[in-house]
């Protein structure tokens, strides 16, 4: 009994580290976006096309994750996805230093491919850990992703101020991610046959029926909207602060650190909030707080107010993705297929968000483009109670 507990603890700790690694990597890229833009001599539209590589890679990873998990298990998908994340960081750095927008986009495509597929597998593994432990685990796991973004953003802010070349910075990050993967992956078990059969449901007739479940689709929309709010900050926040509010690149990166810190706090302590207030109230309140933060950043022409509003944006976005995934897991049979579907709908935000906001920002400015995200989050406020209440009814 003691060895089983230790094994479960080691498995959970490995997942904490594996969730943190993409956060460190994406924050490292984000904090260098002003420098990368200068190296590539790119405007908002070109940067939107560069970011499209991340979106295309993410969606490709999402689409292949289900079949790959059913064939090889979640551990293999997590491992290969993390390798692609590390390699993508290196390619982004080298391509940007060479002034090649297509190479930077290719690196982001590799990064997105690994992150899209790997994070679906991580969420399926995290949902299983939640079921095995009987505790709310997904918010804390996503909290370690956010903690990774804080670490990566702090390092990126310091290295930006020190004018460390982008290729050296991202190359070191790629090497560290690969080393950490070797340390953690051995504690993630290969799927049993029963687990593999459950995961395979995502691509078989029984699993395909989850697409017709209106409760799950409503949860998926909430995931999409709040993932869009989070992803917009991940892709554009430093540039919004620099171009829209007049901050220096270093301070713009610092504002992103504040956003990531708010996300981390919200997720690490969010499990208690969910247990006390319920998923419906938690999701609805999160969407309201996120909407207020986005609104203030968009329409208030005061840098200090915008910087403070970023904290609301981060706190409001923190629990949307993990709590909605927990609701998806509990919404009916074939829990792995349901988690995979909800996560897939959420990652659609990463496909349409960056290029769409880039093109809108080219015409109207990045701050005005935020109103598109605000509309989605406002709709999620209305959808949250119905989605979770119907899910509770389905469980009963």
C-alpha cells in the first residue's frame, strides 16, 4: 500500500514538472516577441502569419493526439510532444536571429505540434490522476503550467534587459526542457489495456457520439472562450503593452510576468474555491473578472490602469480551462474522449486567435482587437451556469 502511494505521488510530481515545461518555453518566446519582431522587421500582419505557424502546429497536434494515444499510450505522446517543444524553441531562436520569418514560423509550428498533442495527453493523464486521487488535481496541474510561465517570463525579462541574443536564450531553454523531460517521463506509466481502450474511444463510434452531446459542446464553448482570453495574453500581451500603452519592451515583458503570476495564484488555490463555491459559480465569476480586465486594457487609455487590469485578466482566466475540463470528465461516459474533445475545442482558440487578432490589429490596433475576445468571454459568462448545471443533472 505504501509503495502504491509513493508511486502515485511520484506520478503526480512528474506531471507537475511536465505541465511546467511548455509554460517555461512559451513564456521564453513571448517575452522575446518585441526583439523577434525587430529581427524579422515584421508588422502586426506579418507577426500574425508567423504566429499562424504556432496555430497550425497546435491544431495538427490536437488532431493526431487521439489516434496516437490509442495506439501508443499517453506517455509516448507526452514524450514526443515535449521533444518537439524543445526543438521548436531552438528553431525559433535560430530562425529569428537569421531574420527568416518562415523559419521562425516553422519553429513555432514544431512547438505547437508538440504542445497541442502533448497537452491533450497531459490533460487526459491529469484527469485520470484526479479520478484516482479523488481530489481536484487539474487546477493545480495547470497552475504549474502557469508557474512555468512565471519562471520563463522572469528569465526572459532579465535576459531581454541584458540584451542576450534570442538564439542563445531559446537554445538554452530547449536544452533544459529536454533534460527535465528525461528526469520526469520515467515516472509516467504506460497505459494499461483498459486505459488504452478508454482513450481509443475518442476515435471510435462510441466516442464519436460525444460530439452530439449538447452539454459537452456547451462546456467546450466555455473552454474555447476562456482559452482564447488566456491565449491572447500569451501571444500578444507584451506587444499590446508596448504598442498600445507605450511601455518599453522590458516593462512590457514585466507586465506579462504579472499576468502569469496572477494565473499561477488563481490555479494553485483554485481547487479550494471550486470545492466551496461549485464549478458553475467559479466558472461564471472567472469569466466576469477576465472580461473586466480585458475591457480595461482595451478601452482605458492609462498605462497604470492597464497594467493593474492585467491582474484581473490573469485571475479571471486562471480556472476556466482546468475547471471546464473537470466538468467535461464528469459529464458522462467515455471520460477520456470527453476530456479530449473539450480540450480540442479549447485549443481551437490557438488556431484562430493569433492570426485573426493580428489582421484585426493591423487595421484597427491591437487594443481594439481585444474587443473580439471580450465578446467571446461575455458569452461564456452566460453559458457557464447552464453547462455545469446540466452536467450535474447528467451525473445524477
